[in-house]
C-alpha cells in the first residue's frame, strides 16, 4: 500500500475479475475504493476457491483495502442511493450494463464532470468472458502441440483490462483537471485482447504471411527457448534473449565446438541472430538435450545462474507459495490473519516498489455491508435516523 491517491474516492460497482482488479490497483495506491454490492453479496461473493466455510479466497484478495456498502439494488430506493453515491464522489468503476441505471448520461445529469470507467465484453455491449474472448482472438489455437485448442487458466484479458481501466481512470481524471470535463471510458475485453495481439505484431504477422503461426508447444517463437529435462528428471525452461546469453550458454554447457561445427555445416552463424537459432532448432535442440541431460538440476542451475542465463524449473503453485524468494521473504507480502475467511496467509500488497517510500502492509477485504452506515453518513450526509430506517426497511445491509 502506498498513499499516492489518498485524496481520491471511487465507487466500484462490479463483479468477477476485471472491474474489481481496477479498483484493487487504485486502492493499493491509496484511493478510497467503495465497493457497492447487493445485500448478501454479488454474483462473485462466493466464487471459488472457497474455504470449508464457503468464504471466497478469490473475493477477499481482489477486494483488499476497499470499503463495502450493501444495498438492495432490486428496489428503486437502493438504486437511487447508488446513483447518489456515484454523483457525490465523481468517479465510478463498473462492469454494469451501459444502458442501465448506471448509464453514464443518467449519472452525469447530476454530476457533469463525472468520470466513469466501464469494463465491457464486446464494444457493442454484447456479453463476453475472458475465456470466450480468448477463443475469439485465436490464442488457444496457438497454445500447446495441437491439433485441439488449449485454453489457459490465467484470465489474462480480465487482468489486462483491469490494469488498463485503472490507468484510464487516472488519465480521465487528469483530463478533467485540465478541462473541467467529465467523460466515460469504455474498455471492452474484446478490444483489449485483439489490441494486445496487434501490439505484439500478431495481426500484421498473419496478414503478411497469409497463414497462422505453427503450433510450437513449449518452444518460444522466434527465440532459442524450450523445456529440457535434466539427468535427475527435472523439467526446466531455458530461454536466450541476448547474444551475450547465447555465448555464455555455449560456454557453460561446453557446446562451443559442437555448435561451431553445425554452423559450418549449415553455412550460418548463430552468434548474433535470434531468428537463425529458432529456424535451426531441429539441429540445435538435440545438442542441448544431451548436454542438459548430463547434469543434475541443482548443479546445472548454479552454472546457469553464474552465466546469467534465464531459466526456471517447472513447479506447482504450492511450491511457489512456499518459495522464499517469491513469497515468504518477499517484502510485497505480509502474513495476514484479519481476513473475512479467518484463514491466515501471506497477502500481497502493492506490486510496484517505490524506492523512497515505505510500502505499508496490505489491508483486509471488507465484509458485505461493513461500511454502509459510515459511507451513507459521510458521503451523502444522511442522519442516523434515516440510515436506521433504510436498514430496517431492508434497503441497506450491514455486516453481521
């Protein structure tokens, strides 16, 4: 946590991954993020993974450091309270439908300089999920050996859309500071996905060649990179990204003579050409398979580290969670026990490091409705008797 956005309050009305991620990133840099949900929790409130008590570990980590207001959004009065909160703060992150009661034009009628960031599926308003957008842009047909498509388990487009939404919020606020004008920024997952593919050259590549990239499995496209197995059966990924690393790798594995002979045979030089190393992988890989297969992993890793070679053994997430470098001795993490689930575990704070600032520990996620009374009082100025009426009527929920 860093207090860089301490003067910024944001209403978040959202569910699942992309929109809550945007709010989380803002909260990690000090913004007051007020998440408004249906009483009892939104559709993601119990999303897996869950504990034996059905508390969502997913939810409590995507919503750390936020405040929670619970409203009955099926009632007009509940929806009006949410609209009032948005107008009172002036900033909204949401993935609610663009044409619903949280439509920007409706809200801006009472707050002309409102900044809304809306995460969508498709740009035309049609619904989509990370998993379906990923299929639409073609990545499962590049992943794995084939011929069947392979979906990956990381919701990449949700996460990128969330990060882009947080950036868009700050950019729109900057514009408002300069012009006084509010705005709505719409961020469709489909545009983030296909735009990212274009930024990486993928659209230009297939149009230029008129063909799809071949399925490569664990081979890295255009570089010397693949998984290899050591003498003690440890599978490790090895990737060369600089010409110095290539030279160091040949020295570390005592392959300079063997590779020089291959270069002479094929009339090429691999010393300064990533593409040639990739194109001639049919002959290079067997050399490296034999060399790497003659080493135990521990000794090989030490040798590669000394040579500045990028590598990593394949591990499980449980291995990673117990790893000293990644988690247990990483200052980004703090052991946290005040979680809604009651389970104590290392919790992640802000992922950026600011050298001249102290990163504070992560904070707990709220319980549904934990801050309802506080926010209605401070943001809307409602007296306690009115808040009590709203609670008694079932329009407002509080944590129990």
